[in-house]
C-alpha cells in the first residue's frame, strides 16, 4: 500500500536517481514523500534510511539557499544517530 515501507524505499531510490540526474525539484518532492512514509515506521532500518533521505533533502535545500530548513534536517540526522548510537563525539 501507499504507506508501506517498501513504497518508501522505492521513493528513496527514485529520489536518488533524480538527484544523480540533477532533477532537484523532482528529487526534493520525492525525498519529502519518502521521509513522510518512513517516519510512520520506527525501527533501525527505517531510521538509517530516514537519515539518508534527510541528508539528501538537506543538500538540495542548501543548494536552493533554504538554510533554515536544511539545518533542521541536519540536526534531525544528528538526533537520529544519537538515538541509535549515543551522542556524537569529537576527537582532536
């Protein structure tokens, strides 16, 4: 169905194809839909895939100059990783 995780996975792959072919408007809308579907599921695999979709969408938004929304997505990625792996550490 439309809210099944496999649909989200296909959208994620499609978004990556658009991104790779520099079709940024299509990539943006596809990643947004994939993220919306992925957020309905809560386990490790969807968390990782959700972070990847947020990363690509954040890059697109950065290219468009939409820094505030991009920053929100990047912070969301950090939160996803902290939830899965503990808070990030910086080594000098």
